[in-house]
C-alpha cells in the first residue's frame, strides 16, 4: 500500500460514495466549478475492476477510494476483450479516475 492509502481511511462499501461524484470532467474544470484551486487538492490515481461478477467496475474503484475523497475526476470505464483458452474470449471492465482529496482533511 502507498503512503496515501495507509494514512487515509478507505471506503468500506461502494454505497458510501455517491455515483454523482464520478465525473468525466478534468481536475482543472472541477476546481473552477467548485470555486477552488487545484492546489487545494491532492490527486490520487486509481484503477478499479470487477472484484466479482456481481460487481460493476465503478464499485471496484469506489471501494479503493480514500474516505476523504471529494470527487473523482477524469472518470472512464475501459472494456477489454482478451483471448482465453477456456472460453474463447473474456471481457474485462476497468474503471479509472483521479480522486481529489482536499488538503485540509489530510492528517499531518
């Protein structure tokens, strides 16, 4: 685990983070929209996948978010189809994004 994940608490359940805060806009656009500066945030890049077949890729991403995350920007879901010897091809989904963590909530 990185220093950031050990210092900040992780989300326990995907339901703890509202889907409305998974944004496709950039960090610069979010900062301008929220009346803040990019310097007010620590960015934290994440890649989440389906941990099991009943879970969506965004649930995998959300379950990795630091508790203090204000929003996830540059959010995307990538779908890959890869060859498989067992079933011919397997489709995998990965959710990627950048968590924005307000600096005033970080422990020093």
